[in-house]
């Protein structure tokens, strides 16, 4: 199996204040992590352990302070913001707890939106968005606004929006955090199915029953990986 994520010695330090009052916060302290193609990995750990920071670096939403990171075999160190955005748009799909759907756009147009930035034609965007929504069981909700959808349906739209780009990596940050137990089970079932289809998934969660659905659990503590860092 080819590695999608290869990290060695990743650190992340934040600084707050100024002058003598400058405080350094070490969010990550030398993380080594490998995630192979087709794996389903849960990132777990107590609040402040560094799991969200690590996910942001994996998804190129943030840059490490030190160490090396290869995404899909390509080193991303030293790339410009424009280059990082291009790779992020083409290779990484995001699913967030808060959905982040645009309220004035239908489900179809919310899902089609990422393809605008890739220069895909309007007709092709809508065709691919429709197929993505059908793949998550929302073929009958194409023209519904977010306000007309349940929480579970909104998260399905968000998953379809991530999948429409055909990314190498699907990142999910507490994707069931705003859902009731029935909707949570439906969304987790959808992730199970995506894993069976060969998708590479990394999910941040603090819920043990959610993490148990993954193929592998990576546990973080105090900015370091306590266990599960390698397949």
C-alpha cells in the first residue's frame, strides 16, 4: 500500500503576547505518523492533546513549525499559499461538525461549489454534484435549501461536497458532534461504506464508540502520539 500521509518529527508552536510576556504553546512535539491508502483512522485524545492541530496540518489548513510532511508522496514543505490551496482543493475533502453549508444555495449547488475553483464547466459540476448526492442517499433533496434539511441530511450534503472532488483523503472533524444518536449512526454507517469502497479517512473524535468504528486509533497526549502512529 502507498502512504497517503507521511509525517516525521512534526512540531507546532504557537506564540502569544509580546516582548517579555511572550508565551510559547507547544501544540505538537515531534509527531511521526503514517497513513496508508484505504485506511480508516481515528485521531483521539483529551482536550488540548493536539488532535485538531494535527488534522489541520494533515489537511494543509495550517503549516508545521518543524519536521517533514509528504502528502500523496509529495513534500509540501516550502510551498506557497496558492500551491497549498491548489493541492488542498484537489486532494483533500473536509467534513466538519458545523456543516458549513451556504444557506442560500441548494444542496446541489452547495456540493457543486468546490468544482468552481477547479474550472469545471457548469454542466459537469451539476452532473457530478447530483451523482455525489445520490451516492449519500439524497437524490431526492437536490433542490432543498439547508434550512429545509435535518441535521443528518446537512451532514450528508457536507460529505457529498467533500466527495465530489474525488479526493485522495477525506478528513472528518467530529462529524457526529451536532447530531442525535439515530443520525449519528446513519453518518457513521456512511463512513463505514466509504471505507469499504477504498476511501482513505481520518476522523477526529472524542467519543470512544465513534473511534471504535475506525480501522486504527491514533491516540495523542500532550502533543505526542501515545500509540497507533503506524499501520
